[in-house]
C-alpha cells in the first residue's frame, strides 16, 4: 500500500504522457484515477497510524553504499509524513479532477496532466524520505516540475520569464540546502535522519571556523537549512518568484501554493526540529523572517489587482505564520496551519480559477463585480474560503492561525511577543485584502466592458465537485483535528517525528487576548464593504494624497527593482563584457570565425590559379615537369 501511494502518481505521469494519442480523455482520466487511489490509500495510512499506531520504514532499494555510509530509497511513514501524504495526495487528486474542466480547451492536456502527476510524485518522494539525499532528490524534483508547469504556456514570453525566475531564485535556496547537507555528512558521517538527530546533542557545543568567524556547527547547519526553506517557501528576499508563478495555469497555482512546493520549506524545518531546538539563534532567525514575510505579503496584497496574485501573496503571508510558529518552538502548530491552509487556499485558488473561467481569462478584479447571482456556487465556495483564510470563528483558519498567535504569546519571550503582535496585525490586514477581493469580484456594479454580464456562466461539475470537497475541509478540518494536532496530548500523536526540547506549556491566556483577533477579523468585514463598495472615493482620495505609500505597496516594496539594480544589471554588464571580449574577441575570432576566415583566404588565393586559359595550365604542367626532371637528375 505504501509503495502504491508513492509510485501510482509516477505511473500515471508516464502513462498519461505516452497515452496522449489514445482516446480524448484518456490522459485526464488515468492520471486523475491513479492519484485519487493514492489519496485514498494515504487516508488509510493516516488512519492506521492515528488509531492503531502502525508506522514503519519501507526500504525500496539501497541507493548508495560506500564503506560505513549508506543511503537508501525508502518510504518512511511516521505521524509527520502521514499528515503530509494526506495533504499532498488529497489536494493533488482534486486539482487533477478540476483540471479536466479548466483545461478542456487546451490542446496539450496530456502533457499538463503528466506534469501534475510528476509534481505529485516528486513531493511524495520528498515527504517520505528517511535521509537528506532522497529529500534533496524530491526537493529538486518539485523545482523542476514547477519550472515545467509555470512555463507550461511556453509561447507566452511572460510565462517563460516567470518559470526561469522561479528556477533561478530557488537555486539560491537549494545551494543553501546543499551546503547544509555537505556539513552534516562531513561532521556526522551520515545523512540518515534518525542517525543524525540521535547524535545532534553531542555536537551542540561544537565550534568551527567559517570564513574567518568562529560559529556554532548546529547553528550554521540550521541557518543553511533555513535558507533552503526560504527559497522553496518563498520567504522574504527569496519570495520574488511566487507572484510571478501565477503565469502558469490556475490548477498549477493551487497545487504549488496549497500542497506541494511552498509547503516543502515548512516541512523541512519541522522535520529537522531535533537540530533547530539546539540553536536558539537559528530559531530566532526563522521567527524574524517569518514575521517580516507575514506582514510584507499582507501589506502588498492590499493593493494588488490580479485575483491570483492577491491569493498568491496571501499564501506568502500564511507561510510566514507557519515559520514564526516553528521559530517559537510550536512546530506542531505550524503543521496544523499547514494542514488547514491546504484546504482553504486550494479552495480560493480553484475558486479564483472558476471566476477567471467565467470571465474568459480576465484576472483583474477591477473588471469584475456584480456576478453573485450568475456564479452562485463559486460565490458560496469563495465565501467559505475567504472566511477560513481570515480566521473567522469556528472555521479551520480560526483554529490554526489563532493557535499560532496564542503559542507565540505563551512563549513568554520578547521575540514571541513581537511575533504575536505582528500576527494579530497581519490577521487584520488579511481580512481587509481578502474581503476586498471577494466584494470587488462578486458585489457592486458589473465593470467588464469586453464581456456582457449574460455571457458569464457557472463552471462545469468537474470544477465544482473539487470545490465542494475543499469547502468541507475549509470548514471542518480545524475543528476535528485541533485536539489531535495541537491539544494537550498532541505529543502522543506526533511521537518522535517532532522534537520538543522546551515544550510550550498550555497555560491560561487572558480573555482579551483570545478575543482581539476574532474581533478585528470580524470588524474588517463591514469596513471593507464600506470602503470598496459603498464609498470607494475615500480610498481613491487616499491614493492621491498618499501616492508614495500606495506606490511603495503596489511595487511590492521595490524588492524586484532593488534586485534589478544590485544583481541583474551588474550581471548583464559583466556578461556583456565577457561576451564581447571573450566569446567574440577571443573564442570566435581565433576559433570558428578565425578558421573559416583562414580557409576562405586560402581558397581565394588558390582560386586565382584557376584562370581558365590553356596556356596557363600548359605553363604549370611544363613547370611541374621541369621540377620533376631536375629532381630526378640531381638524385
């Protein structure tokens, strides 16, 4: 069963691609069917672990064996990986089914479905790994698949640029992860999780010289691990690829943002909790970067107009929540939010895709509005997703996001208090931009001049059925799994898959603190409706009088422009110099161009001997004969 979970998506990817010449819906059906079976089996594995404590490590084959060093291909099933299996396969299965309707008019559906299944396989290989090498294989696999899927519409220049940008930015993070793995292998002599984590405490005080500085080994390893996580999970400074990734088809955005690529970084930090717990410096770094990311992305989302980019920045912000939860030592709460977030974020992305489908590929929310009655099911599911994202009481986001803020408060430290404050303010901003998207999309007047209101239509069942199941998850996942994941006995569920050196105690929290976030989230609803629907002139006047602030947010804190000045333009100048003086001035000049020039010169000189006159040829023959006779006589 465990083998089937991992390899069915890979089998679907191969069959789906090779079967593109078969019947019309063959690739869509086979890939969706196999991933759905994998999802059902993942639920069984999770249930067996939860109720019967059935976990284990299933060896596929021995990958590398050299002396005492071994690295296997394995399927490691523990509480952490079983939760990830459910998230990855369940969301992926629904995205596959949704894609049948959403991509119905695309001529390259088999290739798209094949890439989706390959993406799922790569993420599964990552989460079931029992060593850093297999994890790195899956890590690079999801990076490759994201490149293929973001740039799926390769005839669009913007899609190609976005794919390349995602690939390059992630290489920075991947380089950090690779260095961490090298350090672990060099000092620990192994890369197997259990072996590394069991001896981590022995190296807790070990120092080494790194670029002339004396640093703690565990801190250095954890910092590089986190750099890898920053790239994959789009944390501040390595986040720039995430909004551009919206150039890919909407199902890709849902899969990347809800269940696969961006969750890999959070999973890595939680998986390596036995190492992070021995480095307070690394934990503080994780908390600070998570806080900055949360408020940065939320502030930028306030003024974006592309419906998918708003949801993308929302993902970036929620990942910030997960990281600062891990940073304060609440790894189980970070995983709980990852779990609930997968449902409502996939719901929002696929709901946004349903809106885009209705508006014939229009993505600007300023050109929408007034379609509540035309898209009743999409409206309902987007409402659920919005409520869950904002943390409205009793929905999934309420239980997980508020828990992050509460555990940061319970940390009872300066950095924990800062994180809790940032979390509360970010929750308010999240509610504002989420309701802005919802109201401007469905309420108010109809603003599209290219499509008449009567031409908008509800999505087909293949798109609405996945929304139904995701809606159930967005409503109930927080309530039903709160006690299991973060309750008083949650340590019994997570067992050794998450390490708590200094477990945060479940102490009493003041009532005012428990109420402040839900109250702010609720107040944001009428505020948003008034500002964006009833009296938008207030914000229009604010933009005019505070244009520097508005432009600062609209241009995403000018991070892309900063990178353009610091890295892109200097790189282009250096590349241009070496291209002109190296490639053209040396290699081309003395290489292919030089040789061809020499051949041409010799040919031209030789060609002059071919005059076409008989007496010239007779002269050459007599000259040759004279030389030959002279040689024979002298010999």
